[in-house]
């Protein structure tokens, strides 16, 4: 059996990813999660916009639903920094918002996930690998949008 390809599953990362990250000079990474469903990178009716602010209120990053497995390195950050992440998600005309302040640790094993929507818990369990994404697809009554922050812990 060969080495698993990076990005095959959004919740997987390898020791090589940790080494590359440690040399990157950033405090953490962020990935937009939305669905539920296979890939959770194709919007299928779920919208998700994320804004990341530094402790001084300056904009660090903006991202939205998109490419499967896309990890955003939070450039301009370092371990110990506090950031505020705001998620705005929706399906159809419904829009929900959630914010959370986290402290960056620089250790990819530290993970914080949060989001909005009636099926956010399902999106989260698909991302952790506890649920199979194949039998699910987003609907007006079953959708979720949020983020996974690696290298972060609750502030």
C-alpha cells in the first residue's frame, strides 16, 4: 500500500504536513467546511463566508466555500496570537452568523471547529471522520457551514 495522497480526506494530515507547517512561519491554518456531503468543498446550495481578524482588528484573511481540501495558512500570525473568526453561512434565503476568539498554538494537532446551521454537528462529524459523507447532501432543513482551525485552542 502506497503513501496516502495529501488532501484525500480533509481531516487527514501527515507528519510531513507538520514539518512543512512548522517551517512556514505562521501560527495556524483554517479550512472552510460546509455541507453535509461528499467533498464538502462544492457548495451544493450552502454558502459560507469567513473573516479572520487579528487582535488589533486588522483583517488577516477572508475565505469562502470552494475547492475541496483547501487549507488557508494564516499568514501574519504566530503561536500565542489571538484571532477572531466570524462565520456567515446560509442556505437559500436563511443566513446565520457565529464568531469565536481563539489562541493560536502553532501545533496542528490542536483543532477547533465551529459553525452554524441545523446540520453543523453532521458536517463536523464528517470532517472528523466519524460519519460517512456519501449518504448525505445539504437541504434547506439539513445544512451546516463553519471552519476547522488547526493550531488553535479556545481563548
